[in-house]
C-alpha cells in the first residue's frame, strides 16, 4: 500500500471515528464536541494540520452520499433537501460557495 493510500485510509478512519464519537454522545453536547476534538487533535498531532483539510473533504463527500441516498428515498432533489436540512433561511452576509452559484466568490 502506498503512502497516499495509507493517508487516505487514516483520514477515512478519523472521519468514521469522529461520526461515531458524535453519535455516541447526546445531540449538540459538550461531550460529543470534546470527543470529536479528541479525534481531530490526534489527527493533527500524528499527521499534521493539512490532514484536517483532508478530513473535511472526506466528511463532505460522505455527507453528500448520505444526502443523495436520503433524497432518493424521499424522492426529493438532494440540493433542496440539503438546504432544508441545514437551514430554513440563508443567513445574512453568508455567501454561497457552491460552484456555479451567483456568489461563489466572497465579496471583495
């Protein structure tokens, strides 16, 4: 296995560990946050701060897959479902970073 494969496997395991840490804790709890921070702190200590970017990407990919599956079951558009899930209304001053959106770049 190559170093890149090893790194990808470590990041996937950290993503899994982080999700499990939150699921094993009460929702929106300090306990869950502390457990997740423990996973992130370990990842940074062992693999450097750039590994956190890889972790964020892995979690975004996993979340996208989950929303796709949920949207298929609910027979809804995945983007519509994600928008409804995360917030009912867009927050003022928060730009949309999605590629192709009207405000993909933050205001200068």
